[in-house]
C-alpha cells in the first residue's frame, strides 16, 4: 500500500514566511516569549517544572526563544510540593489554564479522561498547542481530540503517553517514516514487568511482590489498569494508530493481565528457554489489509532482546519493511523518565509555534483496515493443565487437540500438590486463536481435567 503523511493540524499561519536561502544565512528569528501552563502538578508535573527550570537556558539557546513557566492548575492549593511557585502562579481551576490567552503551550498532566478531555478540547479550540502524557485520554477520545486540533489550528504532542522516556512515538512519526510495520511488540508496563522479574529471580509469589509494589508506589490506585493489562492496552491502541492509522478500541482488542501467572509457569518457561512478559503485539497483514492488536502474558524466547528487559524498564521492538528490526529500551515510568518525554514535547511544541513546523503523523489509509478475525491469527501456545493421575489421560487430551487441528510440540509432566492429580504443560505448533479457544473449552468440560486450562502465548509472531 502507499504511505502518505498529513499534518493533524494546519501549519501555524502566523509564523514567519520562509526566507530565501541568502536571507536565511543572514537572519535568525527574533527571540520571543513562549508561556507554558501545566494542568496537574503531581509527581510528573513537578518533575517537568523542576527539570525545565534546570535546563531552560540551554533549551532557550537552541530555540532562540524564552520559555516561561507561567501558571499551574492543582487540586489543592495548600498541598506541600517539592517545587516552589508563587501564589499567583497557582490556580485550582484547570480551565483557567486552558483558556488563558497568554498561555501558548498547555501541558495536560492531570490524568483521567473527564476533566482532562474538557481541558484539552478547550485549549485546542483556542488554537493552543497541547502536550499530554495521558494515554487513556488519547485511547478513548483520540479521533475527537485530533479533529479539534485540526479545526482550531493547534497541535497535540504526546510522546510521554507511551513507554515513558523511550522516544517510540517520535521514532514512528519521524525516524521510521519510510517504513511499513508488519510487527510491533513491546513491554509497556513497568509494574507488571517488575512483578514478573522478581517472581523469576526470587521465587516469590505474585501476592508477595504485589504487596511490595504497592508500598513502593508502583501500582496505580486502580490496580486493574496495571495488573489486568488495561494500561498496556491504552498504549497499544496509540501505537497501532501511529503505525497504521486505525484506532482499535479496547472492545476490539483481546486483553489479559498477569494475575494468573504462577511460579510454576515461570519455572516451566525457564526450562523451555523462555521468560514470561506482559506483551503488547500489533500485527499487520498488508495483503489482506488487516490489523490485529492484543495484550497477553507471553513466553518470550531468551534469545530476543525484550526477554532481558527486566524490572521497571520498558522495551519496544519495531519491524520495518525497510529498516528491519529496531529495539528501544529504557525507563517506562517515573518522574524523571516521563518528565524527559514531556519536555521533549514542549521543545517540539515551541518549534512548531516559532517556525510553523511539527511532526508528521502517518495516516497510512488506516480507515480501510479491517480487524483480523481470530481464525487468521496464529500462535504457538503454552497450556497448563491439572488432570487426574491415571492411565490414558494424555491420549485423551491429545485426541481433543487433534479434533481441533492442533499439533502438540512438547509435553512436560510434574507431580501436583493435589492428591491423585498431575500437572501437565503442553506446547503447540502454530495454530489459530480460534482453534485453541475451542479446544480449551472442550478440555474444560472433560472429566479428566480438574481445573480450567491456563493458556499463555508464545512469541513467534507469525500470522
């Protein structure tokens, strides 16, 4: 298919006209003040305020413009903070930042999707440039927000919304713009990666490590966002749109978290040459014009770079048809990593205002893409079963699998803590998601199977 690029908003028509080559050598843009307003001054907002003040002089020299930290909106005016603001720099009205005619760049760092949506749309309606780290907002309201940017003549920058300090959005928008992307996969949630890493290294249970993660502040107040995969799904939707121009809603994306992963699974994965990671995967079939996105705990071969991305780090692998595979690894969350990405967007926003330039977003004709049906999405699978410890059970299971055209690659058996039971782990050759789902439904009904089968995908990335 043909790749083409379009601005999400019209260029700044108030910017300077393009000078001739000779005048460009003699002239530089006049220095101007750019006023920045923050909506939200929590951990990330304070990091942005702190680091922007710290590096402001160098950034201003690069831009030939002055960056002014003008005002910030907060929930509680009296709450102690690590950064110092004067009383007239603080407000408890976020809309006052969005509609302030003196503010050029609005940084939406409050989180949530209700008030944040209103603030973002109000700022864009006045032609302001918006910087946001809010992946849920973009996932739920992306089309509306980018349409508002185009209508109002503003622009949206959102590097910090996916993978923290890793510049994956800029890579897709700019560095890899010549490519089509048959495959993107990544570890996009540091909390889940931290939990799975410690389970693997220490042999501690999921419940024990989640308790530590809560005490360290790694887990969101709504724990389902991390542990059930929804935070990763929000980020996956954004990457799918950037790569393919199609918004995939959470209702259209299979999403599973890590709550059911056991130490037994981690030990068996190691024996088979894998590590378990919560993996976002985006597949594109260019012949069929189909795309598929999912979030699953996945067995990743230890030969792949992402298998060795541990702790709170994130990693994203991008397969381009021109460049081949490139891998991006770094801190995916935390004050400094996220603040770094936000400040990068502030600088790009300033360039856009001054020079009328900005990132190109690939539309890639995404509206014509269909979602791949489960019958067409193939994987190898890991299946953990607790079965009756009696002769003939394995043959019975193999019969069920064969009935659904599933070829078994390997079988591991270990004693079970349950009396009269055995634990089996099967790995399969490539088979469709639908065939595997139908087979596990039949196994669940089988009297020889004592618990619902637990399934993990294996990262072979074939379709």
